[in-house]
């Protein structure tokens, strides 16, 4: 941890900008007092290491995570979620170092589930991905700052995204379980409904899916699923050509109700979307022959390898638009989604 001397916080901020310690936006100056308070909120020793973070392999100590959480504007109450998100991306299955170094515009999308979301004010409805929600914005930003300051990802040096996207500043929301016709999505990762957890998956910015329901038509649910599938299989996406990796779908509350009233389960929806998300090999061959593979041009090539690779949950306000988040679809683990339980029963010694 580097300690700096500055005449005031304005000078300290300029030093941090000049030395690449920020995401380009102003940060809260991580004074020793502020960092100590954040470490205290973790209930853990500040020197405890969670492991090395790629690509720079910096040591991910609790103090280092706390420092970036302070810089991001987090309240101490947010620290358990930040810690869980950091632990999630450090799982080998997430391929963090490879994801940080790719030229693809991917960023870790965080989906927070369980009882912790509501008291922290994590938004799941209108504008959940911002702007305007402090918990969402600062928790997501804390992870990004950690990836830069601990992991060493710097644009054009070790973070090679050709363009990036705004989700590389902050990319965090909660699941709207109250509007979902299904069990909480974190249960599909082995957590209980009562357990708070975070799911993290590498994702592009959201791609809009417009759909107008006709409650009198029995075809309406399948039209919705086909619309989502068409967005997943768009011919500019890595998913269409690489045919691997998790694709994330955020159903708005109205679209979730369409599937709910028809008794379509999450598994049913995943299987249908996988079946509909296809392109003829001839079209893939015309656009990108390198990735089209051998076989008949009439072959229908799936953009999703398994129903489990469709990560579908409910979030966003009511209306016409749901969102699909295409993925990088590369790396040793093919852009897998990971989850991490959020420890909310942390205890710490109160200073005298």
C-alpha cells in the first residue's frame, strides 16, 4: 500500500489522477481513518490476502479492497458485497486475467440476490444500472477500481478492450425477486433463498429487446422468447460465432409476467431460447468463414451451447424493453458465470 503526503484532498486527488489510480472520475480520498473504518466493517484483518489478482498479480488484501471501496464512495455497510464480488472474480473459473486483457468490450456484471439487497438500497427496477442509485454505482465501481489498482488493468497497456463500454465504470444491480415468477436466480447456483450472494459474469453493455404483449394470443410467450433469442444470436456477437459462454437476460417485470401466466419455468425458457437462438451456417460462413466450421450451409448453428448458459432473471421497470447481455465467449472457461455467498454475520473487535 502506497502512502502519500499531500497538502489537502484536492492535491491528493490530482496525484491519484496523475498516477493512474482512478477510473478517470473523481474519487473519495482514502485517508487512513476512512480505510480503517472500511476494514473494520469487513470484520477481517486488513492484511489478510484473498489471493493474487490478474493481470498484474497484485496481492488482494482486505486493506487494499477497503481502499478501493472508499475511493468508489461505498458506505461501510456495502463492504460485505464488495468483498464477495472480489472473491467471485478471483475464482479461477472466472478467468479474470484473460478477461482483463482481451480486446473485447467485456466487463464484470454483478447481480446481487438475497435479503441483503433491500436494506442496502440496491436497485432492481427502473434504471437499476444507473444513473442515480448510490449502492449499485459505488459497489460496482469498487470492483472496477480494485481490478485497476490491485489487478493492474490499465487501458491500452494491460486492459486491451478496443473501445470498452460504460459498464466498465460500474455494472451492478439486484434481482427483482418480488416480480419474478421463478425462484431467485442465485438458487440455481446452489445458494438458498435466504442466503445473500452475488453472481458475476463477463458481459457486454445491454442490448435492448422490444416486445409488445398480446394477452389474448397464446403465441405471445413464444414470440417473446424468440425475440430474446434473436437478440442473443445477432450476427455481430461473439456468441453467434464462438457458440459458447454465458449470455445474460434481464427480463423486465411485464415480460416476466408474460412467461409467468403461461406457466413457463426458468428451465423451459432457457431451453426454448437455446433452441431459437440459431443462424444458418451459410450466413456465418459468409460473414466470418474462420468461425463457421465445416458442414452443410443449411445447418442451423446454435449461439448457446447449453440451456444453463442462459442466465435469466427479472430486473428493470415495467414496459416494452428487456435486455440481453452478450458475452466474450472466450477464455479457458468460456466466459463462465460465478457466484459467491455474501457474509453478513461478520464480527470484529470494537476498538477501545
